[in-house]
C-alpha cells in the first residue's frame, strides 16, 4: 500500500481534539487547548472531551464516532488526541477507514493511541504521528525541544531533516550497529503485542520498528519482546529502536 501523506497544518487552521482512550483531567485539557490557541490555531473539541465512562472517555460507539466525525469534517485540518490510557483497541472495528482514506489529515498521539496508528496506517496508508498530546503534554510544561519539533514536523514545508537528541539525555546505545532504511512503524510495546493474532496485527516486514514503554516491570517487557520474537516481528524488521 502506498503512503498517503496529510497536508501540513499552519497557524490559523483548526485542530480537532478528541479523547479516544481514557478521560483526561479537564484543567490540563483546557491548558493544552489554550497552548494551541496561543500558537495561532483554532480548536474544535470532540464529544468525548468531557466524558467519563468508567475508565474510558465515553462508550465505544461515542469514541469511534468522534474519530470518524473529525476526519469527515472538512473544516478540521488536523486531529490531536487528548491523552492515552486505555480503550483504543476496542474501537478498531468501529473506525471508518474508507472515510479516513478519503479525508487524510494530520493525526497525533502516542501510548494507547498506538492501536489507532497501526490500524489506520495499515488500512489506509495514511502517515500518522507519534507526538505530543493536548492534556498530557501541551497542558503541562511542554519542553522547548518538543515545541520545536512539533512545528518542524507539522507546519514546515520542508522535510524535518536530522533529529537531534534532546540536551542532557544519555547517548544512544547501539547493540547491533549499522544502517537501516524503511518506513517507521511501532509505538507502545503493550499495544503492539496486543495486536498479534488480530486482523490489525502489526506488519514489520522491511520496516524500522520503534518501541516505547513506561512503568512496566522487566519481566513484562521480556515477555512482550519474546512474544514479538516468536511471532517473527523482530526478525522481519529492517531495524529496531527501543526507548524505555
């Protein structure tokens, strides 16, 4: 499937904010919305933004409808998720992939949003972005490094170019040095492992697999990595990048 690249967003454009996973803290949500508005964007909030349905930001039908509605809305130029948490795996059969293919736009999130990145990418070819979220990042003290790359990735007309590690971070450790070329895929390790054996199973063949995880015990990381190994996902990839 050919890659489908969304149009860049620019100040003055409208950003849709949705909560397809867990509910967010409304104070952080409003602070994140204010940050976007301060950058010159208009913000349209989805129906899920202030919803709480147990540990979810609304029912499955409501959260999936919010995703579909934001992609269908021609006045919305990009979509940024409120936060991660839990719940996007429950939506994969409810997302309208044909609609997304016909209305491609910037889609941003990480952590639990990984399931949507994988399913949208593999069903439509749309290039989506693991990036800062409204309540989790923009609603707090978002680092200047993150702000800089946010604008480089989403608003600049030129390619993002080389990505330099943030200052004061430990240097990368190369377990198997070399050069790799390929489309980036991956995301949160728990969500990637959860796709195995489903119609939305991650495809790593010839791709660079990026893995991130936080707050998991070493034995759980070992088990999930072993699961990917036994499924052939590590061997099929052109390269692997791990951030834990």
